[in-house]
């Protein structure tokens, strides 16, 4: 896998190297739309959470075929002009 800036860890969401009950909190940002087996991915997220742990799944629900990310270095006014 390609390394990304500011990531704590990059793993395959359907099979991670983390022990069960490892995390208090996890964020899954725009990954589920790329996963073939979403039930397996959610099961793995649940497995690595501690009891009462929380996970946030950020999913594009606008009906758009893909999400758009601002270019690195864009100012807030430029981003607001694009997204409306």
C-alpha cells in the first residue's frame, strides 16, 4: 500500500493486524465505497474496538458518483466557491 501523509496506520479494512479490543475510537473516512465485502469490513472494525468503543463511518450519500477533494494548498474561500 502507498504511504499517505498524516496517517497513523494504513491497513486493509477487511483484515487488519491489530488485536481484538485494541481501539477506543476509529474513523473510516470514505473507504467503504471501495470495499467489496462491507459486512466483513464492518465486522473487522467492530472486532478491533474495545467494548463500548466508537467508530465513525464517513460515507458519500449525496448521490454523486464520486467525492471531490480540494487540492492541497487551496484556501477556504476557494474551497467554498467550489462546493457552493
